[in-house]
C-alpha cells in the first residue's frame, strides 16, 4: 500500500480533479491526510460488501466537512478500477456526521483493484482536493482483458459513442475529444446530469494506474474545471448528442478513458484506449 503524501497548507504540484498515483509532491514535514479504518481489503467476487473508512486530517481528527454545492467537485468520490482496467466503479458515497464514509460495493470478478478516494474538503486555503489510495483484493483467477487498440467507436447497451476524429494527445497539454452519442434507435442521446456533471471522463494509465478526471458540463454550470499544475480544462456539451471531453493527463503512456454519462435513466460507461505522447 502506498501512502500518498498529501500535506496541509503546502504547495501542490497537482491539484484539481485528479492526479498521477504518487505525483502529488508536497514540501513540508507535517503529518499527511490519510485513510483510517479502511475495511475490508478483501472482497468476494460478485458479493455486495460494505466498504467503510474515514479520512484523517493532519491533526489526527477525522475530516467531517466536505465541499457542497453545484458541480461535481464536492464530497468524496470513490473510484475503483481493476488492475487490467477491465472494470470500473464510480460512486459518491455519503459522509456520516462523524466523518465515516460507507458504501456497499460489488466487485464483479477476482482480481486486484485500485481504490481512489478523491476528496474535496471544505477547508480554508488553496487545497481543492486530494487523492488517497488503497488496494482491494478479490481472491480467485483474475480475468485478463486486454485493453485493445484505439477504436473510434464504443457501443454500450446499444448506445453508440463515436469520436469524430483520431486524437493526438500529449502529456500535460490539454486537448479535447468530440464524441457523438446516439441511442439504439439512432437518435441523438440527451444527457441527464449525474453526480454534478453531464459526463465524467475518468482516465487511468495502463500499468501504473495513474489517475485523472475531467468533466463535461452544460453552459452556465459552475465548479466543473479540472486543474493540473497551472493548466485548466472544462468540457462542454455543445449540441444534442455531442460531448466535448477535456483530456489532460500527467504522463505519457497508454491510458484508458472511461467516459460516463446518464442517458434515458441509465448510467453508461464507454471505454476508449488512448495513446498519450
Ligand atoms: Cu466525475
């Protein structure tokens, strides 16, 4: 288990909506934020299991106050990815008055899962959010689903996501992917806000499982910008059935984009393989 150094009141290399696994560099000797009472770290495949933890502040007290309001940058985001990037869970669990965070999670198959706790504390100062990490193991033989090459189209439950062109992506350089999303009957999809955004773009790097997260928001929606160093990016829904997704990742490599949106009352997760130079 890697304990990420996230220190209070110091300068961050990476803030905003995500980060590489251990690329949050901080200067100082204070005690970091950390996960406490994280349990269990072993699940059974397919069995709903209550996961719970608190986030301890540098003072040692549990963090109980998180950002609220419109947009996706509130509360605690729980993102769990299987190490082959073949399965993803994204949830915004409730926070108890004592700071305890609990959610019932079902991990679909055996394997090793990386847990990302992306927290938006309601604290004074420049700290917007930070990530803490754990591993959950599900005993058994893990499926090995290859990422596959870049493909312009992903079909999820009959809904078709198509990139309008082949992206040219570079680390730390913001770029946009334009996607058309059509229903099984061929009509343009309409997006319902879900967890504060019209779409969530969750990026994990193959192998290292570095993480970044951007959002697509409608015009006028606030609190939606992702920040990497001094770079900012906000995606937009430009016309019916179309998403303009911001891409901003910290390091080169093969990345998987999980594009999530809610259409016709169902949450769809469309996977894309992206090469970042
Ligand atoms: Cu999100």
